[in-house]
């Protein structure tokens, strides 16, 4: 607990220095932040779906296929990542002889989506030549190229590789699936690659001693947004100690994925005052996720503050944290 109090004092000291500096540089910060936010909006806006090109596939009964068997090309204007799936799970399970309509879906990182349809034909081995690609009418190559002409695709396969990061028991994994074609001469040819992100929150543990150094870093990481929020809220309304506690709350919400009035250990959100040994009797919490627009944050804080001031709330603590690439904000109203 003493270690936590030391950390709170350190963060509070940073906040006090920040407010003093803000009095002198608020105009510059406001101008820069306005330009930065608007540039960021332009950079992040992406409503363009990926470009998807697919092909029809013919296999003999008993051969396997997957979604990448139909893929010719998938590209996106903002990222190399392109998630490819069947429109329904059933489309990946056909095994009886016949012709089937297959719909392929491609999504980019912003969930923009493209859909294309192809045909899957399953035939007896003796029929594949008849229903497959048209025979070439060009003259046969010289005998020296005979070995190349007999190189055939045996199957499409995939392998995965995984990387992970552990923060306070929360594990972030990136699983990359690499698809390749295996040929009759034993060669393997790269076909496609897709990376999926998975986050396991189940191991998170509330441990303030371990969070101390990162809590201080989070104050610096979010100071460009705070530089705009503080003057708009009014420096006289900002409480530095509750702002320090709000940083810890924002971190534990992000790392535990528990975004409500109960903390990960089961205690009420207001128990953060007890942890900080801060003698406030009133506590109300507002939580904002996935936004770094200071004017949006400021307006929502001011609207809530105006509604509850008659109840005796007089101070505002603002804490932000960037957890797993997402912004989390906690606003604490106290007396």
C-alpha cells in the first residue's frame, strides 16, 4: 500500500506540473491538438472494401479444399491483412459429387467487406479432365520441359505460428496462418497469409505495485489529449489525486475487459478511493472507451458534471490509458 501511495504522489506531481505548464502553452496545445486530431481522423477513415479475385475449383471426390483454394488475389488499400472466409461453414464441407455455389467473403482491418461467388465441382477421378480447365492447344514443349509439365498440385495445406505478450496476466496472441500449395515434385509454394488477434483476459490480476511504472507512462502517453481536456473542463475543477486513481481504473478496465461499476476483484469501483487512502465520501464514475477526441470527451464530462453538481459533486478526476491499442478513459466525480 505504501508503494501505491508513493506511485500516486508521483503521478499527482506529474499532473500538477502539467497544469502549470498548460497555463502557459494552452493556445499552442489547442492548435496542435486540433490539427493532429483532424489529421488522425483522415488517416483512420477507411470505407474502401478489399479487392477480391477468386476462381472456380474442380476436385475429384476424396480430395480436400479450403477457402484459399478459390483465392486468386486479395488486396486492401490500407493494409496487407485480408481475412478470407466462406459465407457459411457448410461451404467448406462439401464431399458428394456435384456442383456447388461458393461465396467467399474478404474483410480488412476496418471490417470493410467484399463478396464474390465461385463454383466448386466435385467429380469422379475419370471425369476431372472433362470438366476441368480447357486443354491447351499450343504445341507441346520440348522434352527438356516434360518434367515441368508433369508437376501437379497435390493439395493445399496450412501451418500456423504464434506470438504472445503478457501484461499483468492478460495475454495478447497473434496467430498467423500461412497457406501453401504442395506439388507432386515435393516443392512447396507460398499461397496466402492471414493474422488473427486473440486476447485472453482470464488471467488478469489487480496488482498496483506491478502497474506503478506503466501508470506513470500512461500519464505521458495521454498528455496530448489531456492538454485539451483540462482547460475546457476548467482547471479549478480538476482534482489531481482522483485523476491519479482514475489512471489505475482505466488500466484495470482495459486489461481485465471488465467495464462496469465492479472492479475485477469484485469490489465496487469506489473502493479505488480506499486503495489510495483518499478521504472522499462521494464517488461517481464515467467510463469512455475507444475515443481520443478531446472535445468529445470534454463535452460528455461537462454534460454529466452539470447534471450532478446539485448532488454535491464539485471535483473531477480524469485518467486515461492506452491498453492493447485501445483508449480507455475513466472520469471520477467526487466532493
